[in-house]
C-alpha cells in the first residue's frame, strides 16, 4: 500500500514540471508570433501587442510562483544565488507595476534611500516574485 502511495505521489509530482514546460513552449511560440505580427500592425495596434507580450510575461511569473511553491512543499526548491544590482531589480519591478496600473489613474514612483546597498547576493527571480506578490 505504501509503495502504491509513493508511486502515485511520484507521478503527481511530475505534473507541475510538465505543465510549466507546456506553458513555456506556448508562451515562447506566442511571443515570436506577436513580435512578427508587430511589424505588420498599424501604430494603434502596437500597444495591444505590447500589452499582450507583457501579460504573457506576467503569466510566466505566476506559473513560476506556482512551481516554486510546489517545489518548496516537496523539498525540491533550490535558489539561484547571484549578485544583483538592487536599483536595476527595482527599476524592472517599477516597469511591471507601471503596466499594471496603466489606465487606472494611478502613479508609480521609485525612491531608493541612501542606506540601501548597490548590490546584494540573492535570487533575482525570487526577490521579484515576492515583491510582485506584495503589490497584488
């Protein structure tokens, strides 16, 4: 009985990876098609394509969140530590936030205080995921 449970758990654990691979393939194919289409679209269509590309990128972040939570619960999570430029990290997040508030009469600004280090050693994607989750 325990062997059957472990086998079922092993099979289920493959689903998030499989789903993530399918979403990434779909996203990459769609991004390529949108970028090709962008050259043929009139000026008023460019914002729609840009928004679509941004939404695809956001969807990938959310799927990565889901996969990370699953991996943490299965003790399979391994952070990717690297040296990050703090200002650039927050500038990237600001750009994402600007897209989210577009058309909602909201303003986004960024101020980095003098005591904040220029660089940190962390996982860039995880930092951004945590901060984006705080925005939502």
